[in-house]
């Protein structure tokens, strides 16, 4: 997965839905790995644009607004700000975090629809749709709930079963009921909708996937090929809702008069482009941002990487590419889709709707963001599902963050301050032990870089952990607390080398634990600390922080999670899948 030096990297993560604060599974399945990768690329000198947004249309937004007693527009504005505050708390460094209800997205979505229509890929069809006399309206898919015909889950929605992830139509459900009133007195009536003729685009999608998917993880390719093997069906792309991107009256006057809006899964992927235009339009006076060079006739230097959980993969590897192909304009298509499996809670599903598991706002109330960032990426559900348990979380934080990294930083700086004062000691020149350490650091740094480039986050975390462990092994080997009794210059060398390791850890750990990295880096009063990454030569020589540099001992980086804390977490959140 090599890419040219100084490439332009477009990074997006699946748009979090507007309805509710997200859980840890949502965080690790899209936004957090995208942030880690974006931070890494920026440090390596690439031009990076990391774009995300809230996905604000569709039935859940209307239902949630109704429940809150608010207009949908007011509800979405408030929910967007609430989500953004949590993502700021997790230190997600978006270049822009937009909203799919923006004027920019409306404009581009309507443009896409007109072009698809001009090219013969949209057709107006009469369909039979669920109608609720009690609610006096047609019910879009998510307004119909019932039992899934595939897995018997009794809270399946009319578009997709949350339990088995199968895509559904409302008429597939057993014992359907209105999500608005709960009424089971439902009828099926005829109404008109727009259909995207995906069947006419299947061959082009297959050809496109064949040319790009060699660099995708197996999860993404297997899901895409499964959908293609089953055949692409023409899909309704309009809904009977009050909130959404309106069907343009200049092209479909009858449907526009009926208040039809585009299906959320039609406009949401277009919001990646829309949010980039929002980013450009939000530029301060005197600043020019060129959004089109990232998306329209983008040259070969733009590399587009997208992050999402497996339930979103079909829409972004098949349905949206079909849309882009059908528009017959040179819009940028994704180069790599990094798909993730589920993070489970004690083997059961996290659930936004059922509030099962740990949610991101509560997580930040319990512990600082770096604790969560490190644990989630180190246990990212890449090759298969992974399970969150409080026991595993506690063990990881205490062993890796508190003992391996935090304790190393604290004991090196504390001991040196106690024995040599507030400046980095000089000591003698490097010996064989430092040479061996340098070689090991170069090797481990190379492994870390390789795994980050390959988007293998668990392996990258393991390499980072190994870098931290190498410092501890060196310290144990040299034992400066004993060395100082007989060889002051030797102990000074050991501590100076260890301090350079701390600075190096601050730099290379930044994608994972940005807050702690700032604290580690800030311990040293370097006059001009502009290091963005560590070269092999710097890793080998470990001399970025010279003797005589003033330093301070920062507060403890990572407090251990005590047994009583663990007990309180288990008591509050449960320690079984359905607690």
C-alpha cells in the first residue's frame, strides 16, 4: 500500500447518524482510525484533508425530534453540536465536520440526481407502499417496525435488520406496526417514487471494483463481491418525509409538489463532497480553499481512503460508486475502503437504540480520551469482531499505558531531576548498549511505519508498544540507579538516552495518544522543537534532546485503574451482553 511522498490524502469516515451520542463501537469502526491515520500522514509531511459530518436526514431524525418536542431542524442543529463536542473531547482532528442538511449538500445531491436522470439511470415508478390511516400518511421504511423474516428479531426496521444486518423492505416484515403511533392497522397503497437503475450499472461497478479492490482489506472486498454476486437491484431513492433534500421541481414537478425528498442513503455519501465544499465556503476572508481539486478531476496525487464499519460497506463500495459512475462526470472515487467488524460489549452488540454498552460522552466523563483511544485502536476489530470488557480495558490501561509508558517517563525524569538537576545530563559518549538500542529502535520504528501505511492498526499498536518496551529493557539493562554509585558519567549517558527516547515516544505516539504526547514533549524546553517525525538516523542516534536542555517532570501521565474503580464500572454498566 505504498503511496508517493508528499501525496495529497483525502480521508473520510462514515458519517455518524444525528440521532444520539455514539458508542465506542461506532468510534473505533470509523472516526478514530481515520483520525489516527490522518495524524500519522500529517506528521509524515503529506497534505491531508480529513472530512466528516453528521448524517441528518431520514426517519430517525424526524422521530427523535418528535419525541424531543422540537422541529427537526432545531433538533439536528443541537445534536450536531453535542456530537461535535464529544469528538473534540476525543481529540478527533477533522479538517471539517459538516452537516448533510447543508445547502452545499442539497445543491450537489440535486445535481447528481439531475445528471443520473439525463443519463437514463433514474426512472419514475408507481409502487405499493405502507400507509397508516391512523397517522394519515405513507410510512417510509424506518417508520415501519416488525419481526425480521430472516432472524426473527422483533425490533427490525423496514430498511434493515439491526440484528442480522440484512437489507429489508417494509413489506418483508412480519407483524408490521407504525413507528409513529404503534398502530397495526396498516394498508398498502400506490404512490410514485424515483428509482436508481443500479441494474444498468452493475457491469461498470464490477469493472471498477476489479481495478481498485486489490488494496482493500478482505472484509470490504468480500462484502462488495457478495452484493454484486446477488445482483444489483434498482432501488427507490425517494421517501415521503418532511425533512431531507427536496426532489427538484424543475425536473420532477409532480413529486416535488407531493413533498418527496431523497432517501438518506442517496444523499449521505454525497455529503463527503458537500462537506468539502462546506469547508471551502467556511474559509476566512483572504483564504482560498479549493474543494474541487480534491473531488472533481482530481489528479493522480489524490489518494482517497475511507473508514467504516461493515454495515456501511455495501453502500460505499457498491451503491455510491454506482451513483458516481452514472453521473458521467469525473468525480473522485475511493481508492481504499478500510472496513471494520464489530466491537462487542461482553460478546453482545453495542446498541445506540437500546443504550447497551459504553457511550462516548460517558467514556470521557470516566477517563481521559487517550485511555480510550489507545485501547480501542490496540483492539480494533479488523480481522474479526473484538470484545470490550472492563477487565480487558483495565489490564490494557494499567499494563501498557501506566506501567510500560507512563512509569518509564516518570521514573527517568524524576530520577534524573533528583540526581542531576533540571537539565539533561551529558555523561560520556554512547557505548555498545546504546548502539544496540539504536538498531532495535530503528527496526521497531520501521515496523510501526509499515503497519500504519498498511492500515493495520492492531499491528501498529503492537509495534508502538514494543518501542515503549525497548526503553524499559534498556533501562533495566543499564540500571542507572545502581550505575550512579560507581559511574556517574555512565548513569548520565543512560538518562540522556532515555530522555531522548521519551521525546521520540512523544513524536511517534501522537497519532494514538495526542494529549499525552503533548505532555511528554512539553517536558523538554527545546528552543526550536519542530520535529514532526523521527527519521531512521534520529532513531539510531537518539540525540534530538541535547545535554543541557532544561526539563520538568510532568504529572503522572496515566493513573492506574484500581480494583474499586473496576468494580464500580462493572456495577454501573454491567458485565454481561444484555446487562
